[in-house]
C-alpha cells in the first residue's frame, strides 16, 4: 500500500531513541522528508535540537524546521524520560509524579501546540504520540498518570482539530523489545518491536488514515482487563 507520504515533511521528536529511530527510518522508507529532533541534535536539514521541557527550545526548533522546509505535515513525538528513570519507591511521591507528567505529557503538549496551528491553516496534518499501556494500569501513580495524561491531552487536541484535516492519535505499547514474545501474561500488555510500532505510526501519519482521537494499543491490550 502506498501511504502517500512521499514529499511530506515529518518532524520526529525523540528520533534518536529506541522507538523514534525506527519511526524515522520507516517514514524515510515511505518517501517522507524526516527531521529528527532531540536535545543533543545539531541543527541541519535533517536534524534539529529540541528540549521538550523548555518552551523556548521548542519554539526555536520548530521555527528552524519551518524555515528550512516550509511546513510540518507530520509530527511524531516519542520523546520522554525512560520508565527506568522512575524510582519505584517514589511511585506516589507528588514531586516525581509532577516531573514525570512534565517530561512526557507536557513535553508533547508544548510541541503540539506550536505545530498544530500551521497544520490547521494548511488543512492537513498528522500528529502521533507514543504513550504506553501503563495508562490502563493501577499500582504505580507515576507511571499511570504520565501516560494517562498523554492520552487525555491527545484526545482534547484531536477534538479541537476535528473537521480541519488534522488528526491526532496515540500509540500505546506494552513492553518494547527487539524480539517480541507471542505469549501474553495476565495483567500485562503484549510485546512489540520498535519496527512494529513504526509501522503503525506510519499508517496513522498517512493521508490514507482517517483515524483521529484514538488511543491505540500496539500488540495485545492488557490481558484480563475490560474497559466499558
């Protein structure tokens, strides 16, 4: 299937990371012009420095992409502190919760708020953010809230963009690994590879996708959990 991404300009925030690098590679394979953003990236035609915790950095980075390429058709945000940086002993600590939400959910919101107006004016845009299936689980307030906040923000942005030609969606992985197991454990989500996640992101980034306002689990959604 031709995803009709040839010639589209895609900004992948977190594009040097484990998932982000696979997304950037997949979008390039579809013919998109990909700009990778990260805190350590140097500014060039295919990379830009952006720290999602700093609104000034976000504003400057997006402006550089627009100056270089004229538009941003696709925004993918995978940037977030690793779950391994969260202290399990502080899972209910308000300071850690606030820091985690800022690092993942508000970082996404800062970038989306700058990119979306131009997409709406153009009458076309695709925004995809990678969150996680911890949004569906209790037991760790930090992990739950930082992912849930991403999903809630994305749905609100999708609703604000309804009818404009712009879509906003979330991809929620469980465990991400190079060699996903077929088995799914009760109380857990299925495993997926960065490449499988990238395939889903590429479809959601495509003009052929009309999906918007959805939080989509990649691999099996939490086994044994029912949401009505």
